[in-house]
C-alpha cells in the first residue's frame, strides 16, 4: 500500500486507537499497513480520553521517547532527511476551536513536502517543523 492509498482510506479520530485513530496511533496504523507490525498494539484500547493518552505519553518521559521506544522496537531507524512515508513527531497547533489552539507535538506521516496527521475533523496534510523522523524497515 502506498501513502496515497492509505490517506484515501476512511479515517476517523478516536482516542485509544480502536475504531479509529488519534494523533499517535495514526502513524502506527500506517506502519501496520506497510510492514504488518503495529507499534501501538500494546496501547490500543487501554485509554479513551485525551487525559489518559497524555498520562501514557508522560509515563514514557514525553512524546519523543514514547515514539522512539515504540518505533525502534519494530526496526524503524531515525533519519535526518524525512521522505514520503516516514513517520515523524511534528509541532502542530491543536484544539477543538480557534480559541483553544495550542502548539503540541503529534505523530504524523511524511507526504511529499507536507506532514499528514489526523484531527477530529479528518486527515490534514500541512507543512510543519519536525522534531524527529523514523524510516520503517523495508
């Protein structure tokens, strides 16, 4: 499956990665489609809210160590020049309304010069600053 086919699938935002994806399980679902291994398998269904998701991430020391431990475990390698299909941790503005927008770190998939991520309104591809990127094993 290529990135275009993946992004064209029906996607729905759902905390906990069951019946949909959140900002961290979305790139994990991409990994599952690409290599048949889900780096979020141990987490899916173990939380249902934003606060529970943030507690899990905090227990790993933050977003970067959280993503790193899960992606390295499936053989992904850190890269400095992300290419289409690479998984990244990006800086993005999130919030339900314009009034509650805050900069946060979320998981995304490199899509040309953009990063594709999931939002309650659906999939978005946007330019973003990446903090770290990983390439899935072939």
